[in-house]
């Protein structure tokens, strides 16, 4: 009789009859997700196979779900960026661009010296400050999201 971790004592044909663990199911689901990301499965195929993976009881059941996929697929698809990274990047880009534009408007207004140009620069500055508040809130939320990992 074999126990946990004794799979090496079981032949390859008998391994298919062994019961699969939760970790085995998760690994198969990771492979299916990687295949979906690479365009090898449609969304409907992915959903159907994930449902069957969750209901699988043996290694043979799991092997049947991934038999038509390449063996070198990563079990867990790599994420492009950590959570919140996009929000941080876009917020800093908005802040940087807004600051440069506001400085340029003020320089032009001061060189022109007319009251209308100065009023335009003042109005632009009020809009700039509102944009900075909004971008700052997005930046803080993105950093919080990145730290919490959600």
C-alpha cells in the first residue's frame, strides 16, 4: 500500500487512478489559464475545462483536460504589472505634464504682461490645482492597492 509522497513507487499507468489533490487541481487550472492567455483556448473552453478540473477526482481526469496543450506552458501566467502600477504611472505622468504646462502658461502670461493673459494663467492654475488633487487621490489609492496586493 502506498502513502502520500510514494507516487514514485506507483507505475505510470497506475498513477492516473490516484486521487488528485487540491494543489493538483490548482496547477491544472493554472495551465489552462496560461493556455487561454496565449490564445490556445477560448473563454468558453476555459470555463468548461476549469469546471471539469474542479470536479476532477484523479490524475487521469486532470491529464485529459490538458492533453491537447503543450507541456511547456507555465502553470501560473505571469502578470504584466503589480496591482496599482498603472495608476501610479499615469498619475505621475499627469502631474508632470500639468506642472510643465502651467509653468509654460505663466511664463507666456508674464512675458505678454496683459491683464487678460494673467487672468488666463490664473484660471489655468486653478484647473491645474484641481487636476493635481485628483491625480494625487488616484496615486494614493494605487499605492494602497499595490501595498495590499488586491
